[in-house]
C-alpha cells in the first residue's frame, strides 16, 4: 500500500484526478498550514505560545527551470526577511531539488549559499531536507561546501538507508548538525532496510551516536517507544535536555509535542505551506493506512 501510494504521488494524471475532490484538498490542511506565508506564520505563533519552536517549509520540489529555481530562492529569502521583521522565532527548511538540483549542482549550490548567507545575517538557521537516495551524495556534498563558508546550515539523515552510519560519522566529523528521521521515500532493498524493526534499530543506534557527539541535533520522529528509549538513554548519560531537540511534523501527534514540551524537552515542529503541497501530502498519507481509510470513506460519502 505504502509503495503504491508513493508511486501514485509521482503520477501527474492521478494528481489532476484527485485534486478535483474538495474532500481530498480539505484533508491536506491537516498536514499543511495553508497556501500562504501568513498561514505558516500564524501556525508558528500558535505553537510558540505552547513553547514549541518551528521550522518553516515553503513546499516545492523537482523544480524544472532555472527561472523557477531562482524565483523559489528569492521567495525563501523573502520568507527569512518576513519572519525576522515580524519576530517569528523559526528555522527554515529547504529541499535542494526545489533550488534546482535536477538542473545542475552549481546552480543549486549558488542558490543554497545565497539563502544560508542571508539567514546568517539575520541570525537564523537553514536545514536542508533529504530527498530520495539518488540525491544523497549531491545533497551532502553541497551542504558541506556551503557549511565551510557559512556554518548556520545542517542537513537530514534517514535511518532506513544502510549508508547512514557512515554519513552520520562524516557529518559529525565536520561539525554539521543533523536532523535524524526514518525516511519517507520509496527505496529499493539494495540501499534501504525494508523492515520497520531494522530501520528503528538503526534509528536508535544513530541517535545514541549523535547525542554523544557534543553537537546540537534534531531527533525527528513521532514514534513514542523510540522517544521513550531516547529519553531514557539521555537521562542515564546526563545529556542535558536543552542540548538536542525532538522534531515532529505539523498536525501529527500534537498531544506528544505538548507533552514533551511540558517535560522540559525542546520541541520543533516542521510547518509546510504553499500551493505545491501534493507530493508532501501523499507521503504523509502513505505513512499511515488510517489516513487513506479516512479519505476513502469521505470520498465514497460524496
Ligand atoms: C521534523 C521532520 C522532518 C522530516 N524531514 C524529512 C526529510 O528531510 N526526509 C525524509 O525522507 N523524511 C523526513 N521526515 C519524515 C520521516 O522520514 C518519516 O517518514 C515520518 O516522520 C514518519 O516516521 P516516524 O519516525 O514518525 O515513525 P513511524 O514508525 O512511521 O510512525 C510512528 C507513529 O507516528 C505516527 N505517525 C507517523 N506518521 C504519521 C502520519 N503521516 N499521519 C499520522 N500519524 C503518523 C503514528 O502514530 C505512528 O504509529 C521528517 C519527519 C519529521 C518529523
């Protein structure tokens, strides 16, 4: 089911078909703050009142023209200015294919460097999301190049990839902060664990390695047993609660986000917004069969 949905997320004709259903579009707002930057800012402010931090994500991926990549870069720079001017305390997350990675490494590097430099001038931080495994090497290379010049940038590692232990070690050696997640793309067994228990075991092992590195990292999961194990590990090693943060996605496990905050842990929520929400939304649907059942039931009712 998950593989099938991830396959459908890449089919333009299926997308056009589904977007005709208002119910389908309305369900997206459970996971996406809205289409406008104001929607994301409102969501960040509401979370901040609960002591929860934010990272903003202007949705978009696999940009097809250089012009589009430059325009998106400009929009992200404006987002940085806007959140700074309005005193919204947040990071910004970006995807390299949104900045033109499919069109050329140099173009993408220049666009990311521009965003990271601008963010540094405002005292901000940029997180480079990780996309499917065909982009991993290029993403890590570009992030390391930009980090050498301007260090307020970090990236993401996915625990379902066999290679991730090596990548975590390498990023720590270069003093680059990591967001660890399980991974959201359709990957072959040649590069990724297929069983949840293997991905989870790797997640825990990598988290332990990261927490002992002395760097500030993000532990991105909604998996409660995993979070409990991490809390226990950090407690036993006297790892301070403010030396790392838990991260979750907008609209998922709000109860757990608040509970962790009340327990004194740092929590950051990823707030996606914008008109290009379809692939992001499909990945969220694919993660949990109950989400599909909910949509199907309501589509049938129409
Ligand atoms: C802040 C953040 C940033 C991320 N960035 C990236 C990235 O750059 N690249 C990437 O590949 N992936 C990214 N992901 C997605 C991640 O890889 C997983 O696909 C996603 O987080 C689900 O995995 P999980 O760790 O929550 O565990 P799972 O084992 O999948 O889920 C554990 C529990 O979480 C809840 N849950 C999980 N997903 C959903 C959902 N969609 N709807 C409702 N409940 C759900 C359920 O209660 C489930 O039982 C990110 C995730 C987070 C939280």
